[in-house]
C-alpha cells in the first residue's frame, strides 16, 4: 500500500476505463472500506448497491445530461443510498462512505469517479429504474469504477492552496 499522503496525491477522478472486469476481491475490499465509514450517531444508514452488468452501467450514463459520461466505459458502479428521514447527517455519512470508496479504489489501482445524483433532475428516477433501490431511500451518488484508461497528474504538495488553512 502507498503511504496515505501518496494515496491522497494519486487519487484523481478517472472517467475513462479499460474494457477489463474488476475482480470481485477488489470490489469486496472497496465495500469493506465503505462499511467502516464513520457515521453520525453510528446509525450506519447507508446502503450500497453494486452494479457490474454492462448494459445497466451503460444505461446509467443517461441519468444526467452531463457529468455522467464515465458510465460509457465504467466496469462497475456502487450506488450510495440512505434513508434521509432517519438521520440529519445522512449527506455527510453518505459522502464519507463514498470517499472511502474512492480512496479504497485508488489503493487497489482502480480508477473511480463520483457521479452526483441527489438534487440532479431526473437522475434518481433513472438510477432507481436500473438498480433495485427501494423507493424510500435517497440516492446521494453513484461511484463509477474501472481500471484506468486515462492519465491524471498527481497532486503536487508544493502547489496546494495552503492559504485555505488558518491556524491560531
Ligand atoms: C460532491 C461531489 C460531486 C461530484 N459530482 C461529479 C459528477 O456528477 N460528475 C463528475 O464527472 N465528477 C463529479 N465529481 C468529481 C469532481 O469533479 C472532482 O472531484 C474534482 O473536479 C476534483 O478533481 P479530482 O477528483 O481529480 O481531485 C464530484 C465530486 C464531489 C466531491
């Protein structure tokens, strides 16, 4: 495993993927990391729906008019859904789990990208048509996954926006 700061530097949004399935072992690892996410009041309201069916993945591209192009080549996806009525931290809980997924994917050399669904017109309806997510759950995002087919520069530690840090 890369050390944590290198992992953070290397994690970039990858939107183009090779035509190569992701091994179940890697998906299981990524999901284990998601299931260890911290959540408000330890309510763990998230549910994760894994999609590997290529026809379904390609259909997900239509959930947005832009911002969902990664599903043209994605080889897997994880839908992050929560019951928004159960806990007021649901968006934070879902976002933390989604970020664990992004980092775990990078840790396994797999590219990933967040496709936002919540509050995006028509997106949730389309995802719910494709994936068997109960109506009462709210979909925060779908994380697209696949072996990288594009190069992204790693973050340069000398060029981070340090002015955003306010100490004492
Ligand atoms: C809350 C959130 C929503 C995002 N939604 C989308 C999206 O709908 N489509 C997309 O292509 N990327 C999406 N992204 C990825 C961002 O565009 C990306 O993280 C940002 O440009 C920084 O680039 P990096 O991930 O390579 O560091 C989203 C990221 C976050 C955190």
